[in-house]
C-alpha cells in the first residue's frame, strides 16, 4: 500500500510540475509583450521554420534597435511550412520568412490564401548530401535517394538530380517537374519522396538525400557538407522561383511597421550574417 501511495504521489508531482511549466511559459510570453508595450514598442510576430535563421533575425532586431524603430520581434518556430502559413492566415503571425516563391504560389493556389510578398530575402542552397559517398559518380543501381515530398521542392530536387547527371528530365527548364517527367535514369537510383524535415535523419540508411538548408543547419551540418551543389546564379530568371521571401497577409501589405522590418533585413549587417549562415545572400 505504501508503494502504491508513493507512486500516486510521484504521478501527482509530475502533473503539478508540468502544469507549473506551462504557466511559466504563458506568463513569460505575456511579460515580454507587456514589457514591449510599456516601452512603446510594437511587437511583430515572425513565423520561421526551424532554427537556422535565429542569428539572422537577431541581426534584424539589432538593426531595428540601432535605428530606434521601437519594434520588438517575437519569433514563433514551426517544423513545417504548411503550419506556418496556416498560422499566418489565422492572424496568429504578422509575417513569415521561410518559403520561396514557388512554395508560396503553390500554397496560394491550393488553399486560396490572401498573402503578399513584402520583401525578398535569399536563395537557400538545395544540395545533395550523403553519409555513404563523396562523389555523385559513386551512386549505383538500387541506391535510395530521398527527396522532399511537397510538389515544389520535389520538382526542385529532380532538377538537382538532373544537373548532377543522376537522372535526365524531359525538359530541365520545366518550372515544376514531377517523377513522370523523368526521361532517363542512367544511374539506376531509387528516388524516394519523404518529409523534407526527416531526410537528414535518413542518410545513415539511404545513399543520399536532398533537402532544405534550414534542416541541414538545424542538424548541426553545413551546406558545404554536400557532395553536389548546383551553382546558384542569383541573376538568372530560372532561380527566381527559389528566392526566399518575407510574406504578410495581403490586408497588411502596406503596413509601415512591417516595411521597417524589411528595410532592416535588407541592411549590410544582416547580409553579412546571412553570408555566415547560408553562404549566398540575395536581396531584391
């Protein structure tokens, strides 16, 4: 009986501690907002995917502080861009900064979102990684290669495989190719669509994988670890769909506070930080 009572007491303690933790998080968020408001600051809620851009947005905040803009950035991190866009549409966020034009346009087409681009950011590298090989020439028939399973990044990944010579596409300039557009597979690789966030964790079991740079950085790796990286030409129209963008609800596209945030993002100090994080800054 004493053992049972101790077990019940332990479970009760765990529940109480969990409840306290939730209350602390809620209070902390409230205090941050209250402190910002009492200081005359406007809070802007920014939706991000993963943590790879944390230092970039810290640089944006530093620039806003330097400019005496009285703007406080509050970050909300998601594991998936689909949920980030849902939060923006539901007015849980003010702006987002994670997606490129191609992904955004597909989301708008599929879900009818009223979103508007308020600023360009950078072209994120989209490379081929492998724990097994050092060169694309080492791939052999039957090797599994993971690529993102969302339509726009799946198409971009196929272009990377085409560029690397592992497959050939019917039209390498096609905006958004699918697996049905593969004309040849001389390497004999097995292309397997997966959730983009999970691909980095599949590398011990797969011969290779292509995924977004933010997931690579979050896993403690670098874009430089890629065994194949297609050359990025920021001036080429073919890369325009893959420029990452800062997005707001269309009703807020002329919001003066958001314009100040974008202006701070487009400063040399932030470009320097992006260069450190991603090695390819790009602003419009």
